[in-house]
């Protein structure tokens, strides 16, 4: 069984890295291990594909009930361990509310298992096309980031002498997380999924608190309580499913269909779990706080995979959103978050914060797509998930590398990167363009989302989308612009970025470009079957062949641009002058001569429009608004169903 | 097509008492309407064909005049508008005044007056326009643009 | 047959767009002058300006600039080709913003205060008008069931009949797209701007000419979108569209001359309000009609 092997291999890697003290050996082991993991991952996908997953088949695993039972005991022990770990740490830092939330989430599920009230004899694991896609994302992006983490942590501890070097712990957690993620995306039984869900919450909590600084501790507990609250929602859904509806797995839940009486209750509570995990408003603040963690964890957990678990769950249950209050709740929250977070991103200059807000914003879009409950919208959601995972992890890694190389991750300090650090500027260009520009991935998916919204007659979502995509363009565009300021006579940054980090970033860059070229194929081969399984119907063409051809042409043109431009300007006779500074340019475009004849530096800042879109002005109102919306809609939905 | 059909102006006040400046601006108003001849006041040396300087050049504005002139693409014409710009005028003897604009950059057209009248200025522009065509011809024949990369260090500019 | 028509219209666009653009600019210069109670330049002035720019020496701040401006021109023309080949309107707007990105990057690369501020404002403007342009595309989709220009022109009834609000909203954004009313916009052809020449500050000589040429293509394409609102199956509707575009342009000039001191704050909020009220309202009604129709 490749799957089990993959699972235990990753877990074993986690233990192994935790045991290896020597940094060099550990680094080598991590790199080799990650590569093996990626290979296994791809092998597994190929194997699953060969076994018929591609042809609308689903592979389910029903281990003999003895094994299932043993697993259940292991999981129960695991849950107890997590609970006690959270209790110990919460007591240590005096955050008692987390104990309560953890207890509420854990105890009922344990009770369910012990009293054998849980629905048994289910296929516990399931592999379909969506699982394969997620395997690709988790395995490849996760493996690459683990490799990147080796070099990154080495530099990180050179720059941050005040932080205790616990990199073996960090890497062990990364692998533990990957194990949990593999578990999460293969489990079909709700209780199993819940277990992995709680592991990811806890690992994220531990990673945020990595530096042990007071800010990090505060933020980690904020992340913890929000995620535990989501866990509680998950628990309620499990209880209701098991006790009232006698449903124990996602597949059964989806098969029950949106019309079944009372189904809205588990749907709403699962959505609550999903929006906390995916940091939708009003739970968005934990993801911003999570940016204190070292970059690899931000890239892996807080943009590419863990936060995707929430939207993954939503995509799984999206057929249940058609025409009920759960769907309305999710689309409202998602659409609103997409717009509000993109406004907030405009006012940020810290690179990682921009990325965090952008992540929240894009997750909002995916959430909204899943909430529509129509095949075309879900198609867009899956595409968005895929493109976002790749582009955003690249951006995080690039910002992390810049921070290690230049000592700052502020967008303002990336001024003139194209001259000072050209390789990095090009890598970032691909990452940024991948997030919002025409022939690249995210825009294609957004386009599909727009069509799906229009066809489902959802006026509100369309409005959120058109305004949100305009603001998205602003904050990405000005970042891109910063990189392209040409500063004459400037020194190059010393390239201290490790070779392994470069290779990871190049891989991701290549991945973005190839995804853009290959997306029609991915759509038909992987996404279409998922939709026909869960919705029982096929989607028509989302983006017509003509448009795809035009976009491929654009992609090729952009690729050829540098060559063409070089050719066209090769023999041009041009006179070079200074930039215009009202005639008082001091000669280097960076200083001017003041009225007393002194030389002063000029500083070109980007616009942040604080008084329009600043956190002070927008954050709290939007949190209150969304909190009210969530509460009211949950009460109405649950009340209506009861 | 002659360049003379579209002369774009850049107006710089080197140390004028503002008398000439007002007249320069007056000629762009509807009353005189120099846009009849395609003249536009660009405010940007990089788009301008004609540099109109008012007032004599002093120590502080010397560098600015030079810099603006260097940022204009060829062919270009310089008009010294008003007597101060022509030779320093009544400020000529001042301790900080260099003299006319021609002490710093080559001047093509001198338009005297205190202050310079819009009619005289328009006449100057019409002359400048003819010169533009001639310079363009000359440029074609000696098609050599100076190629110069990188910038000058701050100290040299200040001189 | 269809292929020939497509190729023909692209060729006509490539050849005629600069001329049509110049004609509209000439019209602009003459009419604006009359509104300001002066004689103004000849109708052919924009042509003289453009030809002059190509005769001038090229001055650059760096060589990246030239490359990016060339990119801008190529992608602008490409955008227009998509439109005139009967392609997807949404894609046209997406490609348009890609082209615009090249121009903005060219301004950023100059690393000068005015260019840089101009670039920021250009972004801000784009942010202001993009919701409305997307809604325009959606409006066409709602009225004829397809995003393709080739389908829109085959309609029985022109789009304006069912989407007047969206049309008004789009005309409002044309003021910004043509760099007209708000005086502190990125760049404007008039003396009344704040950022000297903003975005185009550090483009000079024939490179500036190239940029102007690109702008001509872009403006023709935007005017065509406005005209598309009037086009239906009936061949006469093309005449109506041309007249309508001329009238729209007149009103743009009128607005520009009445509100020469509008600032960007007003522009941003008013555009979004107009988008929301006119665009969103019209879209809501169209959706209702669609639901009722089913």
C-alpha cells in the first residue's frame, strides 16, 4: 500500500528529524526525505489514477473492522494527548479559555467513540480526483517547502540570535503536519477527519509560537482558540450526524442531498469549522498574527495547505449548499471577506502582511465559490485553490529569502530590486503576475468564478467580485512596480540565498508557468470528474477554446517580450538623461538640491491610502459586521431546521 | 511634415520679477490663444521643443537652467524672454546675478521688453519655430545623437 | 468566410484606429477651444503633434523604459485585435489591464518622483474604473447571453435598451479612461494637471510618440465598446453607433470643461457610487428579469 507507506514515511521523517541533533546531517536527511516523499506522492497519484480514479471511480478503503477499531483507539489516544498538551500549555501561559474550548471539542467525540454510538463499518478512507489534486498540492508544495526550510532556518538563526535554535523541532512539526494533512484529505469518516483537523490546528499553534516571544505566544493562542472554536463546530456536526441522522462519513452526507430535512445543521456547523480554519472574517485575525512564525510555516500552513483544509471541506460539501441558508451564509461571508481583505491589503507595507491579507481575500473567493453550490462555481473554487497554493507559496518563500538576504521584508525596501537583486525580482514577478494578471492562473479562475456567479444569479457576489478584483489589482500592482524601479549606480545585494532555496523557488516558478499553460487539461482530467461525482452532472465549457487560445498567445507573447524588446532596442541611439526632478536632480535620481544648495535624499513611497483603507478604519467594522452576519445566519439556519 | 506645426513650450522663471512670467502666461490665455499655432505649455522639459526663460540667471538657478536644457530632446530652441533674460537687465550688476541666459546655455532668440509683451513673445515663438525646422534638417544630415549612459555624480552637477 | 471577415476587421482596425483616434483628438481640441471661447488649433493638430514626436531625438532614463513602452503598445494593439475579431469582452478588459501594467511599470522604472506618483495614481484610477468596465462586460452578457462581441452584434435589440444604467456608468468611467476630468490624474493633455505629466513624465521624443500611438489604439477600442451598446442586427445601427459615440465624446468634453478642478478623492468615491448605483442597479434588474423570464 503506497498510501500507508507514504503516511508512515512522513510520520517517520517527523520522528527522525526530531531525533537528529546535528544540523548538517539533518539537513541532508530532510532534503532526501522530502524528495522521496514527493516521489512517493506522485507514485501514489499515478497508482490511484491507474486504478481507475480518473474514470469517475472512487477508491474506498474499508479496513477489516478489527483494524478500524485499533485505529480508533490510536486516534482516541491521540486526541487525549492533544487535549492534555493544550491544557498544559494553556495553564503555563494562563490562557484558560483554550482548555475549555478544547474540552468541548474533544470530550463529546471521545464519548461517541467509547459508547459505540458512532456510526461504524464505514469506508474510512476515500480517494478520488479531488484527493489526488490535493495530494499533488500537499506533496509537491509541502516537499519543496520542507527543502527550502533547511536553508532558511540556518540563515534565520544567524539573523535572529535572540531566538533559541529549535530548528529540529520546527522541521519535525512540518513533517508531522504533512502527515496530518495527508490523513485529512484521505479520510472520509468525519471522526477521522476531525482528528487530523485538530492535529493541524495544534501544529499551527505550536509553529506560530516558535520564537517564544510574547507577541508570538499571544498570536499563537489567538490562532488556537479560533481554530478550537471551529473544532467545536465540527464536533457539533459530527454529533448531530451520528445521533440524529446516522451518518458517519462525508460521502453519505453529500449523498443525503440538500433537500434532506435537518441537513442544514451539520452543514452550517461544518461551515463554521471551515471558515475558522480558512481565516474568513470575523476569524481573520489569527492568520495575520500567524505571520510572526518563520516563513516556511507561513508558506506551508498559512497559505498553501492548512488554511486550504477549510475550503477543501467546503468544496467537498458544496452540493449541500444549493439553495439553503448555509449556502447564503458561506457566500456572504466569503464574498465580503474577499472584498474587505483586499481593501485592507492596500494599506499594508509589510510584505508578509500583504500576503496574509491577500491569502484571506483569496480564500474568501474560494469559500464564496464553494458556497454557490453549482458545478461551475465549484470548478472555479478548485482551480483557485490550485493556483493560489502554488503562487502564494512562491511569494512567501521569495519574501522570506529577501528578508534573509537584505534584513527587511517591507515592500518599500524592495525598491529597485530589478537592479539590486535581479534573479529575485524575476521570480517575484512570476509570483505576483500569477496572482492577478491576465493570462496567468488566478485570473482565469476568477473569470470562471465571475461567470458562475452571474449564471447562478447571485448579484451580491458579482458586485463583491468586481470591486474586489479592482482592489486586488492595486495592491499587487504597486508591489510589482516597486520591484521595477531602475536605480542607477546601486550596489547589488549579495546573494546569500542558499542554492537549495533557489532550486525550490525555480521549481515553483516553473510550476506556475506550466499550470497556466496546462490548465485546460487539468480542468478536464481532474476537476470535471470531481464535479460529476459530487453533483451528478457535468459542467459545460467554462472558458471557451477560443479564449484559451488567445490567452496562450498572450502567454507566449509575454515570454517573447524580453527577446523582442532586446532586438528592437538593440541599435537604438538613445541619449541618457537624469529623471525629471523639477531641474534640481542632484545627478543620481536619488537626491535633490534644496533651496540652500544642500543635497537631500528623495524617497519614493508607494500609496497606502491609510485614511481610506487603513486597518483602523476598516478592520473593526468589518469584523463586527461579519460576526453579526455569521451569528444571525447560524441562528436562523439552525432554528429554522429545528 | 514640419516640426514647426507643433511647438511645445517649457517656461522657466530663472529670477524674473514675475512681470514677464505673467505676460508669458497671458499669451496662453484665450485672449492671445497661442494654441492656434499648436503651442502647448507642457511644463516638462522631456516633452518640450522650446525653452522660454524669463529673468536673468543667478547662482541658484544656473544649475537648474542647465539641467532643464540637458533634459530636452533635440531639436530644441531657447528663447530669452524679457530684457533681464537677454542680458541681465536692471539686475545685471547684482552680486548674485550671472547675467543673461546666454551665460549658461546657448540662446537662439532674444525677445526684449520690460515686461515682454505677448505680441512680441508670439513673434519670437514664430521665429523659433522656423529655427526648429532648420535644426531638424541639420539633425538629419548629421545623424549623431550623443550616447551617454549612466548619470553624473552629484558633485559635478552642483558645479 | 468568417475567418476572412475577422482578418479584414483586424486589418481595418490596425490601419484605421490611429486615424480615428486622431480625429477624435482633433475634435476634442477644437471643441474644447470653442467651449473656452477661443479659436484653438486646427483639427489636424494631434496629427502634427504625433508626427513631430517621431522626429525627435529619443531621450531615456534607462533602457528598461523603452522595452516596457514597446510592450505596452504591442499589448494594447493586441487587445484591440481581440475586440475587433469578435472575441470575449471580458478578455478584452483583462488584456487592457495587462497592457496598462506595462505602461505603469515603465513609469515606475524611471524612478522619478513625478513618474512614480503618476504610476500610483494610474493604479488608483484603474481601481476606480475597473468595477464598472467589468460590469459593462457583464451587462452585454446579460442582454445577449454571450460575452463575445461577435454575438453581441447579432442581437435583435441593441444592448442600450436593456442596460441603460450600465451604459451611463460606463460613460462616466470614460472620463477617467480618456484621462479627462480629475485634474490631478496621472497624466492629461491639458495644462491643468498637478503631477506635471505624471505617468509619461520621463518618456521623451519618439518613445513618447510610441506611447501616444498606443493610447490612440486604446481610446478607439474604448469608444468602440461604448458604440457596441447601440449595435444590433440592423446595419443602420452602425450609423447610430457612430453618431452616438460622437455625442458621448461631446458630453465627455463638456464634463471636463465644467469640472476642471475635480480631485481624485471625489473621482474615486463618485465612480464607485455611480458603479454601484447605476451599474449594480441595472445588473440587479437584469437578473430579476432573467429569473422572471425562466
